[in-house]
């Protein structure tokens, strides 16, 4: 796979999951905490730093949620789209979600949740660290396998910050 094609694949997977949201998780009552936390990012200024490997190299994708828009930056180049609507519950999703443990992230106590979703698009396993005091995600680790071998697998690691968030444009 060419490096450029790999970058587009990684960005596509990452942005698709970040912008489309977490609808596969909404079907379960156990996942309500996770869905609510990820939806809450849309209502407060937030800056996410997502790292993924493309062609053996780390690529950092920045996402800023502010002023009704989602700004995405890769390599210093920014674009924006309107904020997606909050995800609604769906009755036919088969995702599972479970509380794992409590853990400190940057001196803040979080509840750690693990999710697993199998859909026609592939398999997604996600771990989410949710602030116990604010109900916001502080960290998300996601493994996506769209089938089709090694080139269709992607690992992303995101950290979220909520102070001094300003649109880049």
C-alpha cells in the first residue's frame, strides 16, 4: 500500500468513527454512559489529539469541537464541518459495553469502559476513560478491523483536553 493511500485509509477510518459517532453502542443500556460521554464532547469546547500508524509512521490528527463546528487538522492543514447531531438509540445494534475499572488519568479519576461491536463494516474494540467528575472522555483507544487483512486494521489513540480550546481558523 502506498503511503498516501495508507494515510487516507487511516484518516477515513478515524474521522468516520469520530464524526459519525458511536451509534453501534447506543442500543445497550450498559453503554448509555459511554454514548452520553462521547455525545457530551459535542456540547463543550474540546480538543482531541488522535495518533494512528500509517506506513509505519505515527500520524497525529487534531480535532477541535467548538462553536457548532468540528475542525480537523492534519500536518497543520485544517478543515471544518458542522457539528454532527447527537447519536440516538438504535434497536438493532449488537454492540456490547462493560465497565472495567476505575483509573487515574492526568490526576483525574476515570471510569474505564470496554466496548465491542461487530457490524458489516468490520469489528471495532474500544476502551474509553470517562472523567467521573465531568462525564467527559479523557482518553479513547480504538482498534478497527474492516476485514481484508492487515491493511484493513487500524489502531487509534486519542486524548481529550477541555481548557483553552479555540477554533484554529
